[in-house]
């Protein structure tokens, strides 16, 4: 990719001014040439290249139901609060403190990268998506080209939630 430096910009300005002084205009692209007539019918316009189709976004709230989030947290939770590529279920204001967060896409991968940079301890989970990792209070799954992070906030011992996190991660990996 070439950048316009002040020298290139000056040369371009001089060239445009010279063309304008001569009454000339800058060259333009030639119009598309219609395809020749065939026995099947009249000439047609050239087809535009098809736009690449992005994979449809994954709905974070559809990956983990309220019932599944409540089972993970071990308590009742409020309705899902979607937030772009995330979803949150929070505990009632009367307690206990509980929150389940689901992140999908680049944000999920970024959380994993930050936790790695902070030297969090991870356990590699085999047989779960393309790759998966468990840490205290969170699980990360990569399946079908999509990263998902599930984070649980509770004041209890994180070890009590290892199995429920892994079970939910298996369910989510199957939905991607």
C-alpha cells in the first residue's frame, strides 16, 4: 500500500493543474463492455463479483439458556441481558451474588489472551471443540471457527463449579 507523502501530493497537484490548464480531464475507467449476444438471448451486463458471505453471527444468549445459567450458578437469575456479542444473567438484588456471562467471537478470545498475559492457570480440555481451556470461574471453547467464553461470578470456592462449567462448555460447543 502506497502512502501519499508531501512530495507525491505536490506532484499529483501539479499534474492535475496541468491537465486542467490544457482543458483535459483525468482519465476515467472504461465502461463495462456488454457480453456478446448468444442464441440464448440479448447481451447481458457483466456480473459483479459475488460479495463474500460472512458466517452469521452467533447469538450469545441462544448459546446458554436461562435454565442452564441458573443450573451453573446454583441460584435463580434474572432474564438474559444481550449486549452485542455477549449475554449476561445476573442474580437477584436480594442475593446471593451470582452472574453468568457469555462472550462470543473476538471478545471471548481477547479475555483468554488477557488471562494468559496475567499468568492465570489453565487446564486444557480435550475432546471439546477444536480447543478448550478451563480456569477458575471460566471456560473458553473454540469450535467451528468461533470462540466462546463462559464466565461465572460467585463467592464460593471455584472448584465447586469446575464440573458444571465443563458440562456447559460441552453443550455450547455442540451448538456452534
